[in-house]
């Protein structure tokens, strides 16, 4: 996805209910991600590197050891967010 011109990747951990937003840009290259249908592992389409969805760290492949930048984000219930920010919208 892209928000305000920033290509981003949002991951979600069902165990902890934590969401993390990362920039998909690395060295001015915009990466595109997918889940491997056989293993469920997060990979980028360009290099097929494997990524840790919690840390944004490449764990295998050409980009091993590289890390995506974490973007500022907040996880909140929609009703609670609307109570404090009634003029805001929802990005889809």
C-alpha cells in the first residue's frame, strides 16, 4: 500500500495483536512483498529475500541483514480513535 506518497508494509501479529508499519523503500528501491503460499513466509518480489514481519529484518536471501525503516503508527479501536479524532478518516 501507499499512504501520503509513502510506500508502506503493515504487518500484524495475531498472537500479540500488534501491528507494525514499515517503509517499503530500501536504498531508493521500492520493494513489493507477498506471503509464500506454501510456507506463509514474508518475501519481497524483487530479490525473493525472506523478512521477519515483526522486525522488518531480512533473514535470508540477497538482502540478508538489511532492515526496513519502521514508520510511526498507532493501533487503536476505531470507536476509541473516533472519540478522540472525530474529523479523521479511514485509509483503505
